[in-house]
C-alpha cells in the first residue's frame, strides 16, 4: 500500500488539485451572481432569499465535485482502461507536469497538502467548539423555571415539533442559543430570565423554537462542512454568513407571527440586547438594527452585497488568467487530441525511449505507469523512470542481476525467433501471451489445421487453469478459458 506522501504526488491527485484551483473562479462567479440577486431582490420575502442563498451554497459545494469528475473521467478515457497496480508506483522523484507546462507546474504539488492542513485545522476547531459547548452546558446549566418551560412547550405544540425539546438556563451565556437536531436544547441566559417580563421571554423562546421547527441546526451543520472543505474561498464565507443573516430574519418573522405583535417582539429584541454586556451582533447572528427594521417595516432594504462583488471580481480575473487557457485546452481536446498525439508520436517515434515503452514493455507496463511516462519531458527523467520500472519488478533487489528483466527480454527474443511471420514475433498473439505469461505448461499443436492450444496450470500468480486457443495462418487468439479450482 502506498504511503500518503506518495499518494499526494501521484497522478490520481491531479484532478483534485485542478478542481480546487478551478473553484477559485467558479466560487467567485457563483458569489457574484448571488450578490446581484440580493441587490435586485432585496424586497423579496426572506424565505425566498434564504432559499436562493442555500441553493447558491449548494452550487458552490457541487462545483468542485463536478470539476473533479470531469477531469477524472476525461483522464481515464484518454489513458484507456484503468488497471490496478500490483506494486506501488514510485513517482516521488518525478516532476508532476500538466499539458506540457514543464517544471513550472511543480507548485501544484503543494495544493492538496495545504488544503488538507486547512481542512484538518477547521475540522478540529469545529469539533473542539462543539465539545466545549457540550461540556460547558453540562456543568453550568440547569432546568429552566416552570413558567417559561411551560410556555415553551405550548409554543412547541403550536409549531408541530414532535421531538422532545429541553429548556435550560445558563449563567455565563450572553445570548439565547439552540443546539442539537434529534434532541434539541434551548438555552436562555439567566440574566434574560431575571430581567425580562414573561411576554418578552416567550417571544425569545418563540424565536429559538422557530429555528428548531425550520431544521436550521441541520442546515447550519451542512454549512460548517462546506466552510471547512472550501475554506480558502472568501465567497463561501460571505455567502454562508448571508444565509445565517437571512435565517435569523426568517425566524424573527415566524416568532413575530406566533406572538401576534411585531412591535412587541421588536421590543423584546431590544430588551434582550440591553441585558448583554457588549454591543455584539444580535443573538444567533445578523444585524439587530436590520432585523428590527425588517420587523417594523418589511419594505426595508437590507445590505445589498455589492462590497462582496467588488472583492470577488479580482478573484474571477485571477482565476481566468491562471486557468482559462487550461480550460480552453480541455474544451478543444476532442478536436485536437488526435492531431496532437500523432505529432507527438511522429516526433518521438525514432527515440529509444519511445521504442522501449511501445515495444519492449508494452505488454507489462500498467496504464498508470504509461500515463506517468508520457508526462516526462527530458531523457534524464525517462532514464530514471526506466530504472525504477525494473527495480519494482526485481525479485531479488540488491543483487547485480535482475532476473525479471533478463527473463522478459529472453521471452521477447524467443517470441521474435519462434513466432515471426508477416509481423515481428512479439506483435503476434502467441508472442504477446508468451511474453506476459511465459512458456505454457502444455501445448497441443495441429500445424496442418493452423491450430494451437496453450494451457497454464495453477500457480502462485494464477488461481486456476487458463487455456488459450489460437487459429489461422497467423495464429490469432480466438478463445481464452479460465477454470478456477474448487
């Protein structure tokens, strides 16, 4: 099994790196479209704005996945059938190049390691924050008094929430909060319970229970996953913050409807803010000033998002400058691929390295090795690759003789001598089987009928009995049968 550093340097990681880089302009484009929507749909209902924001974030999450799939299957179709390697491919000393860009693409090796470090850091931060909340709540919280708990249960019934909701009070909590999806918990600050009248406490409870009824905790959890995986793009953080802002507005509208009085609910928000020690953003996120204005005057226009547009435009330009030529090559690949391959093959056909990969080892080189070899641009790199190729197959490494290499070239010489006809022996069906599997254990030959049958008995490399049947003047392979041992 290959090591993690070796896997990070392997060609399999190239589509991932490309997807992460392409998301620079993809995420910026989605963010700009979302900002334009918020600018011209400011008077739309909050639920609609919230839905569009969630769809935009889902598009951001899907963009790198679809891009990865595009490059992965595109590379697989260009390389032929993908085969499973029996031994690890040692590519740590070879440059990772793309599309003839040369050693200048070596910096792409750093994309995935840095991305993984960022994902790990944010994942540990999120897990640590969640664990800290649970520990703090278990030590510094207690049951809410009977009256607000009873009012909370009544609101729960009105909202149709069937999951059991726990109501707690906490001393060192500044704002009301809700956590948990399957077994939700509503926590109110002790200062709010002590200083606010019952009707305002009920309004705050209605807001928190609205989050539970809307399944906002689950959506917020998915947001955290997207933020963690795509942490390097500011558009993700801006859009996720906008979702949280719209979410609070939606919960405010639902809570105000439950209370029956928008002005009373607004006074509850102001009173709650006055209970806090600082003038931080309002409970649960969003601007308290905008939230109150939207409650009192639904025609109020919130923040437009144009600053985000101005910040994202340079990212679009940068992404286009870095990646647009590569994207154009991918789009034009079906038209130019055959011509490009033909020119490349004509240029390199006479070199010993092209003969080595197209003749000497054509039957034993894996698809991944062939793909890696085609990326090499200098004879020094090809020489190093060939040395590693034979070392991986040497049954007695450290000795002066490579038995596998000698046996391989012996088989080629035998095939050329024994099976040569209109084409060299190594290119015939019998030559290919002989080079791949070695001498057969049994041969049944009928020269008069131009028919021959080879049988290979079970061995360490072969689970059952394999039989090859050749027919015709050129003895083409017409049938292969495999019988596994019971």
